[in-house]
């Protein structure tokens, strides 16, 4: 799941916004498409590093309505919003 199996290298940046402070940080980079990268980041932040068992979708992940291939996840319990964009 967290490996790019195509010949074209796609780089993705993950950003995290702290809802309490509004601070935005770039927290990770992956060489896979943005949706898969966001799933990998979420699973790894949950201490799951078994990439072969990652789901194809996580409830709550949504694609931007205005820009294709830009993905978001509201991590309400941890007061953060995650964003995944092509680099």
C-alpha cells in the first residue's frame, strides 16, 4: 500500500494543522499518490506499520471539491486536520 508500483514517481506532502493553535506543519513526504499517502500517514500515526494490511479507504477521508487529488481528514480526537497534496 505505501509503495509506488508505477514507473512514474509521484511525490506527496502531508500537512497537519493543529485546530487549537492554527499552526500548519509539513509532517511527511511519500512517493505515492495523495490518497494512499494520507491513509499510510493515518495508519502509521496509529502505530500500525504493517503496510500490506492498510485499507483502501478510511472513513472520514474526503477529496477536495475544488481541486482534484487533494485529500483531507479531520482527526477530531487529536484536534488536527490532515491534508495530502501532490508535491
